C-alpha cells in the first residue's frame, strides 16, 4: 500500500514539472510578443535609427574679389593701405610718380587756350562776335573749331587726363585689403599687383562629396559650416553650384553661399554638415 502511494506521488510531481517547463519555453514567449506587437513590459517596438549626419571638410572662397594692378611703368610713391584694412569704393590705394603726366596735362591745357584764341579770330573773320556765341550759327562755330585745332587739343587733353588717372590706383568696390605686394620706391611694371580687394559679405564654401552621396546635396540644400579655427562659430549656407565633373577619386565639387559670413576669411578650412538628416 505504501509503495503504491509513493509511486503515485512521484508520477504526479513529474507531470507538474513538465507542465511548468512548457509554459516558460522561449517559443511560447516569442509567439506571444509577435502576435501582440508588444514587448514583455507592454512597450512598442523601438523604431529603426536614422542614418548618421553627413560631414566633410571644405574651404572658404571669396565669391567677389579683384586683384588691383598698376597700369603704367612708373616708380611707386606711396602705398596707403595694409592687409586687413577696410576700404570704400574709389578710395586711393597707391600712387605713382606722375610728374610727367601732370606736365603733359598742363601742356594740352595751354594748347586749348591757344586754340580758343584762334577760334575767336575765325569767328570774327566770318562777321560774328565771339562774345555772343549763342548768335553764331552752328555751321560757322564748327568750322572755327576745326580751323583753330580746338577739337584736336581737347581730345589730347582728355587722353592725357586718362593717363594721369592710371597713376592713382583706387578700390573698385567696398571691401577688405589682402595680399599687399606693392611698396614705396619700387619701379612698378604694367600688370604688377598692388593688392587684392575682397568683398567680406560674399563668401562661399567649396567642398567635395562622393558621387554616391551627390543625391544628398541638390541645389538649395541647407548646410551648416563650422570653421576649424573656431569650433563654436556656426554659419548657415545653401548649395548654389554643382560642378558636373567627377574626378579620378570619384568626387564632385560643390559650392554653397554663406548667409552671413561675418568673420570668415578667404581660404579658411571648415567642417561642412547637413543641417537635417537626408534619406
């Protein structure tokens, strides 16, 4: 009797253990999660992570600049600017020895005075009063100007004044002075550079991307620019140009216009980042 009772108890205990293992099996747990769409804690599944932001290196380039040059072979008398100076349009940058040109201008001015006297004589010979030019017919006035040589003298004076202007180098527009190479005392040759004038409000960024990433940067794409020299400075820019050439390394050159350049310098190295993740 006791043996029968012990055997029954062992069989009952074994059946309970097997039932408990079946309820805790991984297959049963996985099936429940898949059917309900929730985790064991009742939370929604985690969404796929976004792709990492794109980042590359670029260089700041001036969109508007001018290399100001000498036009005449003459000694340099003065250079009035230094690197970093801000100048206004028309401001004098450098000046050459213009004594010869000034003498030529004075000579032609005297020629004009002599020609006017001869013109008056011609008008008098035609029976008109040179003091009342408004009463002299246009045909008679033209004949007097030709015979006296006044027209030729006036053209020579204008040419001499233009040559005199070339001895004074001025700023073509408002900007910042860079790359000053001229100095007082040098004999400047035609085409020698005085300096470069850069417009600080028109800066762009050049950078390269792999052709596989080109789809991330259509025209108008917003990017952020961070100078290597100041990691705390941040500038907004938009892609304005895509050079339709793929180089041997498989990269394409892009340009982006910086909205407010402020303290950016031509040639600065910068980090270029997409402002928002792109698909």
